[in-house]
C-alpha cells in the first residue's frame, strides 16, 4: 500500500525541510520494490540555488540510498517538453527540428523585430510605455498566462477587463494578444521555445495526453515539493495528476513566504493541494527562537497601525543620519567596528535593502573590503555592457568585421586600447593602472593621431603617423604595435575564411589580451563567461533561423550589428548560475535586496535594514506588471487603488515576519532623512525607526549582548 500524502505548514526555520527529508526516507523504505524497478522519487525546490542545497541535504541525510530526481517547476516543464517533444511534434504537426530555448534577451530582440509594423503604426501604443517596455511586458503576459494555465487567446479580454482604462483602449490589448499568438506560432514553426511557450505546450497539450499520463506511474513512485507557496498555478495541475495516479506526495508551505508572488507564483492555488493530503502538520515556531518568535506579531501591528505607539525591544536598534551618503558610510563603519571588536563574524551579518543601486553596492563593498572584510553580493545583476572588458571586445569587432564603424565612438576606441594592453604577468589584486601598458592619456593621443573612423572599415594606423610618437614611451608603443599586428592578422584570416565564427574570434581575443593564464577577478570572469554564452546562443539561434527560414538570411555584418546593439541596450546581465554551486553559503558580509535575501532562504545573527525609511518597503519593485489578473483569486474586474494598497500591505506584513524569523539576535534600522533624490523619506517603517533604541557606544551594546 502506498504511504499517505502529507501537507506540512510552518514559518521559516521551523523544520519543514527536515520533515520533508524524513518523509523521503519513509517513502524510500516503503516503496523499495518500486525503486528497484527503475522508478524514482521526484523532488522539487523553488529555484535552482535552493535545488542544489536541498539535493545536497537529502543525499547527506539518506546516504544516497534512494534514487531521486531533483528539479524546479521551470526545469521540470523544460525537461518534460524536451523528453516528449516527438509526441508534441505529431500532435501539433510541428517541424521535426529539435527545439532550441531562447534566452530572454534573444526572445525580446526577435519579438521586437516581428512586431515592428504594429509598433511603428501605434497599434501597440500604451500610455507611458516605450517600445522596449511594450515588447517586454507583452512577453511577460504570455509567461504569466502559461504559469497560470491560461490560453493565449484569453489574454486580450483579460487585459481589457482588468487593466484600468487609462492605460490603453481595449483594441490595443486585443492587438497585443494577437501579436503574442503570432509570436508563439512563429517560434513553434522554427523550433524556438520560450518559458511562456513551454508552459502552454505542457499544460495544454502534453499533460492531458493519455500516453503521457500512462507513463507517469512508470517513472515516479513519489513526489516531494519544498515551499510550494513559491510555485506557479500550473504546478498544481501536475501535482494533482500525480496524486490521482496513486503517487503519494509531501508538500511544505510557508505562510510568510510567497516571495515569488508577482513573478509567476500563485500561492492560493497551490494551497488547495492540502485537500488532497491525508496528513496535515502545522509546525511550531523555531527553536532556538528568532526575533519573530517574541516580537513578530507586535512589530507588524506597530508598522501597520499608524496610531500605535511602538516601544521596540533592545534587539531592534536604529542608525539615523541626514544624507544617504553619510548613511552608507556609517552603516559600513558600524559593521567594521563590530567585526573588529569580535562581536560578530562577517558571515553572520547581512545588509538588506528594498532596492540596491550601484552607488550603494560600491560604497558599502569598498569600505568593507578596504578594511579587510569580505563582501558577498547576492545575485548581483549588472549589464554586460557595464564591463570595460566586454566593451573593449565589442569595439575590437568593428576593426575586423566590415560595416560596423557607426556603432563605436572615438572614446570607445581609446578605452579598448587601455583595457587590451594589460600585461600578461599581472598579479591578483594589482591595481589596474599598474597592469596596463597604455594609460588613458596615451590612448587619447593614439586615437587623435592614428584612428581613422569610417562607417564600413575603421582603421588604426601605425604609430609613425603620430609626429611626436616618442611621447608615447617604449611600453605603450610596443603594446600598440602588438595590437595592430594582431588585428591585421585577424583581418587577413577573416578574408581567407580562416575564422570560423564571431564566437571563435571573441575567444581568440580573450586568450590573446585578457586571459593569458593570469588570474582575473571573479566579476570579470563572470562577465566574460556570460559574453561567450550570449554570443554562442545568439549565433545558434541565427543559424537555426537561416536553416529553417531561408528568407530570413541577411548579411553577416547585420547579425553582428544586432548582437552589439543587443548588448548596448543593457538587456544582457552577468549573472552566473548557480550562484552557490558548492553549497558553501556566503563567505562574507551578505549584501542583498529583500527579494534576493528571502528567495535564497538566508538567515543571520545581525541584519542591517538599509533605507529603512524608504517607501519601497511597501511598494516594492519585484512584481511584473498586470500579475494580479493571472492569479486564481482575480475577481474579473479592473483593479483599483484599494486593491493595490491591500496587496502592498499584505506583502509588507509577510516581509516583516519573514525577515524577523531569519534574524536571531539583532536588527539595525539604517535610515537617512533624505533619499538619493534629496526628497524626505516617509516610508511605512518610519514610526519604528523613530522610536527604536539608537545605536549606542560599544560598551552599551556589549552590555546588552551579555545580558
């Protein structure tokens, strides 16, 4: 007899995953004969990093005795669609070409080109939206619909009914919905898949197919899912199908989680799974208790009730200054003093903010690192074009491939000369001005006298064209002549068709000028790796389009120009995955947004809430436009200001309870009277900030800790 299905509910660190591990061991023992016949236990985590951590924990707890397949909701969709692609090809009469999944930036680039007629005529004009925003949000609608198991044909009426009329007339939403259907069909006929298309293929065509349903009990004998409050509604369909096939399940639920609500998750729909479970367990508060154990409900009440007069506990303290620049400095120096005094370790401190701009990241990291304290930025996403190394390589392309001269200004050429003149014997941590052989001043002189701009084929002339070339010095002259000689060789090889592709050329350039066996910092390596992955994917898609659609053929230089412009539009970010491949956790002071911190399930002794007076604690920026329409709880009417305010308040309550449950000792509210814009900050936490105990001197705080 198959074991019973279980529903386990509890807040962060209450032991849900431990119960999940125990259930997996129980399933493995009871269903040993089925496992011996080749069936496996199917285990889900909310995202890729959580999957790695969960898999390591399960293997360690069970000693690898039970065969299991760990995945995520999006990963499962892709795996199943790929595995059963022949079934879909037959059912939908698709080309037999094996599918290629588009990256988001390539998806947007191709959709922009396909929708160009409607964008130019204004048929897709939404008040206040730029063309790029229209395309991105349209594709987001398709992805939200797939996550909610909603047909693309229903998107138009939903948008017309649900979005306030001030944005656009109903005809625009109908046109956008038709454009999405055109885009889906265009991709399927060319063997291209996106997350939105994959989701629809699964719930609409694959999951109801009798052959697919019949194979499920032959492949799986149990399903376990951690934190299902982060899963899309479509996940409930396959969970219910598995349970209906007699496959038992175990699901954990965090009422204070729901981090991905707004980016595809539908917690209310997944909560209905508990009606299919025979056993229900509600876990108590974690032991040892966190700050949420004693103060969570009270602090939430203080924040949500403007008439409350809070008296926060000593564990809630505040740092208050006038300007944000002073706030960043004071926050970093406070952490430095505490770490140097031995009161807390770097790995026990987290700086959390509703949003982290580049200035805040750089300032905090610079102060901490300069004092010998490591910093661990969590999932930092910066445009690839923000990397000087990437910009230099793109500029290099314009000198080898014709027709690209208009894409690079003179200052980009000077930057290229500086970046590509690094010495091969550079040491780790060595300052950039000690590594380069052509400094910025000499690079400007070279550009002024030796650079010949041209729309088709710009040139770099020999140094002898500079009358006073002796001013450059021996090192700079040698480095420039070496670069010039290498460029001439590459130009000749391109003309002789000896360079197989742009990807091969970029690899050559990296090996010649940037790598050369020397150790590059992690952020530079990540940018170069993401550049190569992006380039390889771009030309894989280009080659598939050329092969399946000969009418789409265009000169090679046009494809290269599109690639360069794609990066220059900042649609590609350097965000290596997985963030924590070894599962070792942060190795220094964690620097993260609220969304990232909660998504990675982190916890620390001390939390510093940066910009505590910001209104972004209430409004947030971690939700896709129009997401309420795709939730199972949508009323069918247009959303109002009251609906938005209610959603924001519920989100803030969850954030407060969840963050407090991840802090074991102290929360420091870091507040500046003025924001970056110079405006006064009046966020929802301001009452708590003004009444919390100020950060005192070291003796006072140390005395508090000893008690």
